[in-house]
């Protein structure tokens, strides 16, 4: 059988330079070589599309250039250099001015639309939220064609747009009506941004959905600041006469404000994680695991009496050797048993036994604001916090154990005597 000499023939062709082997071209090389051309094409296409749209607007108002139009109401006046928004920056373009017969300036619809600051402000906020600093804003954008003059990407310009946009967020966000929002569970906690403490309120409805209700800037979780925060909720339509469960970390200012504003309608549950941490801080390292386990075991009891019996036994054990730990455990002890009174168990119990739901939100605020090195004032801290909260709301999911929220709501509504017991 004759041998197949195709490969050999191809090798000979390569030796004399006629064809030879073609060098394999990697996909990465193609993308690297054409990346600049691709962005250039993108911007040129956008630039050409804008030019075409402006020409169509001009002809719709003034007719074709040099054409006779007896019923003409507008005419071309002159040209000037102005700017439009494209690709996160302002590009400089030649603009044809139009005037009416009665000598009034007439704006071209396309020019009016693309010269607005809103898209540019929105782009600046988006870049800040993903971690781009004002100094690097220009580098984060696609490079425009060399012949196109641009502006609006300097650090000061980006900062001004970010401030303007986020300030409008604060005004709108903190004035939202709450009349139609019914939440049986409320969580309150604070997040420090420099010297400023941002106190946030979250509500959980009967379907397990989370809602950000309010945020207020202060220096501490004092009763006065919390009172202003809760009274603002009432002014925006948040109903008072409705039994609710308030989950807090144990701050006395928050607790006093809740009692003053909501009275006996509020059932307060103290976060088990914070309470455990406070007690263990008074103990030597070797005893912390044991005492922490005994506390968790007591809070897993099926009845309030059994839980209190176990906690009282633990108090008797601590009183002699560690009176500081005993005093910390005794303070607000009944408020750590609220979920047991309401017969909350399972996944919902694990969710509501601590303030982790709102703590996770505070962590998200920290991620968004981590690049801010200097907090100039409380207004700045409030703007950043509201912007982060709005971004967090887009990612909200229902809490674990949401299927049992309806039962918790019914328990709150049908057992008003519980409020007097906790009070």
C-alpha cells in the first residue's frame, strides 16, 4: 500500500516559502490588538448617531438647508460649541442654534435630552458604589476617539455630581410615606462612620420581606436621638396602635425611646448574641465556653418557666465568683425570653434571636463606604448611608423562617396581655 505523503509535501512547500504552516493566532491576541479599535468604533458610532439625530431635529424645525419652505416657523441662527453626555463624560460638539420667527431661542429635542446632568450624575454614583474613587473615574471609562474633546471627568466634577445626586436621594428617601406598610417586627441598630453614628430602622412584614424605614445621624444611641427617629416614623404615617416585636442589642437609649413612643404596644427582645458577649466579657477565658453554652441551652427551653429556672441556676453559680457577669446577665433577663413567650421556634427563632439581620446591613454600609478616609460632616455621612441603603434594598431577600411570620403576627395580635407582662 502506498504511503500517504501529504504531510511531507506540505513540509516541502513551507521550505521554499510558498505556503508553509500558518502560525496559530490566539484569541487573546486578537482581543488585545482590537480593543482600542473596538472602543473607538463604539464611541464613533454613538457620536455619528447623535449627529444624525440632531440633523433630523434641525430639518424637522427648519426644513432642509437652502430649501424653500413657505410655512417656515423657525430658522437656523448660528453655531456654537457646546457639550452632550456620552459614555459617562461630556463631549464637545458643534451646535446649530435655532430661533423662531418671534426671535425666541428654540431647543432641539435631542440636544435637550442628552445635555441633562441626570445620566451623568447617575453614572458617577454607580462608579462610586462599585469602589471607583473620584481620582480614577476617568480611567474607569472607555477611552474616546482622540479627536473628540471631553470634559466632566475631573475629581472635582465627579465629586460635585455625586453630592448633587446623593443629596436628592436623602430628600426623597427620608420622606417616603409609611401609611400602607404594616410590619410586625422592627430592628434598630447603629453604625459608626467616623465621629458620626448612623441609626437605622428595619421592618419585617408578614411575608418575611425587609423594609428600611428610617435612618438618623447622631453621635450616640441616646434616648433623644432615638426619640427623634421614632417620632419621624409616626409623622410619616407609621401606625402606633399595633402590637410589634422590637429586636434590639440592649442599648438603654433605644429601649427608653421605644417605650416612650410605642408604650405597651411594643414587645422588646434583647439580642442573645450581644447579651452573651456582654456576660462573657466579665469572665476569664477558661470559663467562657461553658457559661456561653449554658446560656444558649436555657434560651432553647420550650417554656419561659424552664428557661428562667436554668438562668436563675446560672446566676446563683456566678454571684459568688463573678458578680459582674451575674449583674450583666440579670439586667434585662426577661427581655431575652420574649421569643419563647411568643412560641417562636425553628428557623424564625434563629433569625430573630439576634440582630444579625440588621448587622449584615450595617456591614454592607461599611463595604460601600470603606474608601472614604475623611468624614467632613454629618450630612456627608447621611448621604453615603442613604445611598448604600438604597443599593442594599435591591439585594434584599426574605428572611429565614418567613413561613412562620404569619403565626408570629397572629400571636402578637391575639395576646395583648403579653405586652403588660413584658412591661
